[in-house]
C-alpha cells in the first residue's frame, strides 16, 4: 500500500481512504493488517458503499465491532445484506438488542426469507417489543407461531397477536403457551368468540378465560365455558356482568359457592331470581342481613341496579363488612362525594381503588389518596389512569415517594413523570426515584428538562447506570457539571459519548487531562470538527496511533503529513507517533 502514498506531500494514506470513498480495496487490505478493528469500523461507518462493509465483515472475526458499526448506520439495507451473508447470527442479535431503531429490524425481517434467523433473534432478545413491532407487520404468521413456541416472554407475543387479524394462529399460540394471562388480554381484544372457546377447552387456567369472557356479550359461549370449568368464582364474576339472568340461574343450580352468586345477585335487577337463590343457599349473609334489617330485600336489589339513592348505599356501607358488594355498587355511581365518604369508613382500600379507577373525576381520587395509607393500591390505580395531571397532584400530596417510584417503574408514559418532576421541588425524591428505577431513560428525559445540575450530580454519585446519566448530561448546557461528573465516574466510555455531543471542546480537553483512558478521548475527538483541540490533545497523549486514526476521519488534518512510518512528520503530535 505504500506505493499509494509515496508522495509525502499528499494526505496520509488513511486520510485519503476516509476522504475518497471509492477506494474500498484499501480499506479491506487495511482491515486484514490492523488488529484494532474499532477504528476500521469507524472508518467504514463513514462510507456510503455497503459492499465494502460487507467484505469487511466477511474477513473480520470481531463481529462486535461490526455491531457497533451497524448501530451507527442509518441505512438498514446494509445491515440486511450483512445479515444475509454473515453466518454468525448471534452478533446480529446483539446488534438488534442494542438498536433502538426497530424499523431497521422490521425492514430486515420483511426482506429476509430466513425466519429461523428471526426466531433465534427473538429467543435471545430481551427487548421483545421490537420483535413485536416486527411481527405485527409481517403477514407470515407461521413465523410468529414458531416465535411463540420458543419465547419465554409471552406478553410480547400477546401484544403481537392482538394486532393480527388471523385468530387461528392465536389459537395455535394458546395451545403452546403456558402463560394464559397474556392470551386472555389478547383474546379480550378479539371479537371472534369461537376461538376463545377453543382456547378455553385447552387452557387449565380458567380465571383468565373468565376475565376474557366477562368482556364478551355472547352468553352461550360463557355457558359452554361454565359446563367445562370447575372454578366457579370466576364464572360468577363473569356472569355478574351479563344481563341474561337465566344463564346465571343455571350456574347457581350447579355451583356450591354461594358468596360469589350473592355478589352476582347484588348487581342483577331481577329480584325473583335472587329470592330463589336465597332460599336454596346456606351462605347468604348478605341477603339475610339485608332482609332481617330492612325487610325489603327486593328493594335493595333494585337499588343496586338503579343506584340513584346513594345516601342509602352509604348507610349500608357503614354497616356491612363486605365492601366488595358496596364497591361494585359505587363503581357505577357518578356521585363521587359518596365514594369519598365510603373511603373514609372502609378499611379495604383495594376495592376503593378498583372503584376509583373507573371514575373520571380524579379530584376525588386525589382526596382518596390523601386519606389512604395504602399507596400500593393508589399505584395500581395510577397505572390505569391516562390522566397524568392527576398523578402529579397525587405525587405532590404524598410523602411516601417509594410508592411513586413503583408507579413510575410501571408507567411507560415517561412524559407524565417528566411533568411530575417539573413541578416537584424535592430533588431528593427524584434521586430516590432514579436509584430504584430500572427504567432510567425516563429519568434521563426528566433530568434533561431540569435546570438544577447539582441535583444531576447527586444523581450521578448514586446511580450505577452511568450511560443514562451521560445521555442526561449530553443535553445540559452546563458543562462544568459534566466535568464534575467525569471526576467522579470511573466509566470513561460513557463520558466520551457524552462529550462527543457537546460543542464545548475546552471541557473535553479538561476531561482528557484527567482521564487515563486515551482511546475514549480519541473516539470523542474523532467526532469533533475542531482540530486545534485535537492538536492540544496530541501534545498531552503518548498514543499517537490513535491521533492518526482520529485525523483520518477529520477533513482538517494539516498537522499530519503522512502515515508512512518512514516519512517525516512535523506536527505537534510528532512525539507520540509510532
């Protein structure tokens, strides 16, 4: 290759490689000689001619570097061609697990006719949502089925299947999966009951089927369910939502678990059936106590169905020790003040939570939260609400941040958390939040909007997930804090990624003077277009090869005349050249 750069007045060989993109053979020969593939990869990442990258991949046995390359490319076709030629799919897998750009994977799957590869991908990925989005666009359900048989993360498969309009495949899914809850959530979205029935006949986890059936308005299927299932409680809850009492009666004649029938009956507006039930049951405390005190049980039943006399129901609640029944009553009321009075008297918050989750009057939920000392239920409530302002008002009143933490960890709607943080002036709480959350990206987006960098510093000192802090700091315009971050963090690569996004090179220089991991600084500098700082770097670093590879990517490298070891170099990085 020296014959290509014999003229020392020309740009060095590596620089010419980077600047002249049509000379891939040189890059190939370079790759075969250099044992530092990362730099080759960065070279390739600038080329817009994927065939060269492909040839690189076929020769390099360091696929991780190829992965890092692919993660930087926004041209998925190259990745696709890589995948079709590489016989080391695990590396592609690692690529997919790091990419947050699922569309590339999608385009890959749509072009590849090698489903086994996708299957292996899915079986190893811990970020199944990408696979889901992939499968939801594929019209080749057999692949999805094979996915389901291998994946142990059924929720994602379910979300996938819920988007498909080919129920038979879902059925085949159900027959193989042992995680019925997810199938249920899937089926609850389908309007094809026959498939649900076939599901029920195969599944041994009836509760989930019940919850599914409770949403269907086709009672005959429920009856067929009841004849096969031996878990009456769930059937009862199911029947309690149906408006076809005859089926419930047939259920009652076969079941020996009256309490559930009672709760069911309390919601029905057909008192005669309730009466017939009461005469046969030996466990009817509800109706018995009602009848003995009020002597007007049919009236109470009709009350339950109409619910337009809430004060009376409140008085009932104060006397009864079986809140579920009252709760189901209250859940249909649109008079929240009564529910509040209920909450203050009842010690069974879970039911109140279920009640509040159905109300669209969040101020009452707030008042509930201020009185209840069982925040976990509030958390479950908040996770169902899509009205973040109410959650924020909750957070401002609660002094038990751990519960908010658990809330945030369940919510996939980080903007709500962000808006929360923007209103809270208690940074320690946010720090406790960050220390417990395993979804730091949300915290990052949160902190990126806060103008209290000291708080971010405290975050950095406590968090053991520096990458997220880095992404956070990269958005801040207060570099001194980033410097303080660097002095505390022992994970320089993350700092580098941070610095590579900052346009304040002086801070990067100060970083370089403190860090003893020059390669990372180099990678940082390679992205900066301010060569003078790189020169100052070179004067301090004794690892010139990195500087050279750095210069090869810069379009301003007047300080390096040649990469030929025998050529004279009169630049500031001369002392470190090897």
